[in-house]
C-alpha cells in the first residue's frame, strides 16, 4: 500500500513534467508523418508505416524512460523531499519500488496514447492490423521496464547527466549484443574477454524487438512471448535489487 | 505506566565524518556526542550555525549513517520502521511536493503511516485547524509562504499522533505570532505527555519551553542539563544603570565598580559588575548630583552561557589547529 501511494505520487509528479508532453508530441508527430507519405508499392508502404510507427513508439518511450527515470531519485534527494519520506516507516527499497512503479504507469499510459495514434494512422492509410502488432507493443513495454530499471540503478549512485549517458549507452549496446559476441570472436585476448563480458552482463534488448515479425506479418507464439517477458522481468528484478542495495547504503546529505 | 523518566532517545558517542570535495577532506560534523532525551520532556538542542544539530537529527531519522557510535529511539536502533512509526519529524527549512494541496499532502503522508479513510480525513482537518491552515486546505504548496510551509510541515510531523516529535528549527521563518503559536503547540504536546526534541538558535524560546537543553559546539557537547541548573550555574548577575548629568571626574570614581562605561549624548550607560555594587554606585551618583534614569538587573540567561561557552571554545580550538 505504501509503495502504491509513492507510485501514485510519482505518477502525478511525472504528469507535471513538461518533458513528458514534449516527447509525446514529437512521438505523435513522427507517427503522424506517415500520413503524408506517398503510396509506394502496396507491400512496402505498409511495412514502412509500421516500421516508422513502432520505431517512434520505441524510441520516444525509451527517451521518456531515461530522462524521467534518471530524475526519479536524484530530484527527490536534491529537493530534499526524500527527508520526509525516509523518516516515515517506509523502507528504502519500498521508496525505490514506488518510484519505479510510478514511472511504469506513466509509460504504460504514454504507450497507450502512442498506440492509439499509430492505430489511427493505420486506419486512415488502410493498413491491415494483425494481432502480432499488439504482441510487439507488449514487448516494447517490457523493454521500457528494463530501461527504466537501468536508469533508476544508475541514478542511485551517479549524477543525472552521467546516468543519462550510461543508460543511453546500455540502450544502444543492448541492441547490438548479438553483434558484440560475433565481433568479439574475431578479436583476441583482452578485447574478446571484454566484449564477451558485455554480451553476458548487458541486457539483450534485441529480444524485445518484434518489428520484423510485424512488418512481415509473422505471428509469434505465446510461449515465446512468455519467455521474453520472463527474461525482462528477471533482468528488471535483478537491477532493482542491485539499486536497492546501493540505495540502502547512501547518505542523504 | 512507569512514570520514572526513561530515555526515549539515547545517543552514545555518536560521530559523523563527512568527506567533502575532490580530495575527500574530512569534516567532523558530530564528534563523540552522548545524550538522552527522557519521556515526556521538552528537550532543546542548541548550538551555533554548523554545530552539528541537523547532522545529529538526520542520523536519528535514518537519513545518514553514523561513522561510529550508536543511537536508539524507544530502545530500538535508529532506522527501525517500528520506531519510526512512533516519531514525527520536521526537517530544517522543509521542502515538500509543491504540486500538492495541503490536504493531498497530508493525505499522502498519512498513507505512509498506513492511515486511510475517514479516520485520516478527520485527522487532517484537526491538524489543519491546529496549525491554523484550514483556509489554505486546497491551495497548492507552491503558492505558500515560508511560514505557511513551516506550519503544514508541523502538521505533517503530527499526522501519526507520534509519541516523540523531533523538530529541526521549528521557529525559523515564522513571524512573532507564528512563533508564539509554535511555542503554545509544543507546550500542548507536552501536556498530552508527548516527548519533544527541537533544535534552535533562539535561546529565548528554548529557555521558555524546555525542561532540559543540550548545547553543542563544533560537534561536541558543551553543556547539558535542566535549564534552571544551567542558568543558575553562572548566576553572577550584572546590572545596567543609565544616568544623566554626570561629570567626567565622578565617572572616574565609578569606574572600579563597572565593567563597561558607554557615553550616549548626555546619558551614560554603566554596566555594574554585580548587584552588590549597586548601592555604592548609587551613592556616588547622588553625591555627584547626577540623575538616575534607569536601573536594570541583567538576569543571566542561556544566551550568556552560550556566548561564554563559544568564547571558551575558540582558544582551545586554535591551539589544536
Ligand atoms: N552534506 C554535508 N557535506 C559536508 N559537510 C557537511 C554536510 N552537512 C553538514 N556538514 C558540515 O557539518 C557541520 C555541521 O552541520 P549541521 O548542518 O549539522 O549544523 P547545524 O548545527 O544544523 O547548523 P545550523 O544551525 O546552521 O542549521 C558543518 O561544519 C557543515 O559544514
Ligand atoms: Mg541545522
């Protein structure tokens, strides 16, 4: 219950963030830009619109997760609002979890709005919608959960700017992990160890990417979705645990 | 219930060292502090700027960790949620979520204590009434003045009907009326058998309110005890005398009895060393045909103790450096 109170308060705080609206408007503009595209050959046209739409939702959602995520904890410490929370019978991990869930709710609603935008574009451009689209959106949401946890973890021990850089790096490299391993195998010695280490430690974000399935109308079995979701949840839980351990030791000064 | 005074707050050789700057320069904010706050008392925690009051209080509230030493609240080690449930806390110059109205704000903090529903709503109305903020119940906190924030801050500290209330400079930012209201509030809390610990620079308030005070300087305890004892310890009272029409040569006669002589126009301010010199001084004034304007005994106060302790500490610290 305490966790949800903190989550709800975080959600209200997010709603007051101008950045959120700016990013949301940009995302909708990007998605809407497909409306002015000329009709190319039919198959490619559909593919392009879905590609742009899912790409925009993913990209802007990640930006929201990162740029609001890095401020979740650091702002509370900076503004000293955390003093009155931690001095109440609230464990530090409960505070962290509440902040995390609050932003997750914000992201869920944002994704819903961006999805509505995409659906409107698809309808107007007469692009058929298949069930796999919603599966892909679900996996994008799971990816947001992981990225938010990464941002939260970094923000428990580094400055907002550094946290943003680190999280962006994780996002970019996380989408390259399969290449990372292949690339590492061509190297030798230390470079190979480092690249393989990164392959195993960083999240494999490409697993959440089902854009290819959507554009090629290939269905994804539910069992695969469950495995991917389980992977995301496990990874997130691990990140939040690590964040709690670090946060527990911090002085608020 | 056991009425024998038992410690609610127990601090033992508490120490906090901060590492500041790139090189991690060590700053000892609290240095081997030990003290107890007893059940049902109003305890003043006094000291000049940078003495370590806020640092100590933050350690008690589990916001920062001691470098060494221990502290307990209700016998439970600090940071224990069970202990925190019985404590109310007002931070120094409080910062709150400024997009909330006072009611939403108090509701949020109520939830953190596991309070919900009508019982909580009733408590919120009571508290807004108590701190005189009923008129601003639906106003967002960012539209509040500093004193108004301080008031909802105090309401926030009382939301769980705490047994122990820790206030870091509760009077700061308040006008004289507000300060009196806070004083009355503290006395009312004492009447309802709560324990109050507050920090302050305003020694006058502490003297009016506190059963006991602790004075710290540079992180170390320099005095602790009943206000009456501390003030009594240095009962040598000085007397201020203002006279008119006194010639320079009669001033010379008076000089042996005085600590200080100040000329202000045709008036002269004489600070007599103690009350035993009053009669001799008055005789001399009469002989010199001077007029007595006023005679004020200067009651010794916490402030004198404070200033003496501060002065006494300086040379020692310079030696150490
Ligand atoms: N976050 C911090 N980092 C480094 N040093 C600190 C920090 N907070 C406090 N200090 C140092 O610790 C000492 C005590 O500070 P503290 O805030 O506890 O004093 P205080 O008694 O509350 O003073 P005031 O009456 O001005 O509020 C000061 O020398 C201060 O410089
Ligand atoms: Mg202070």
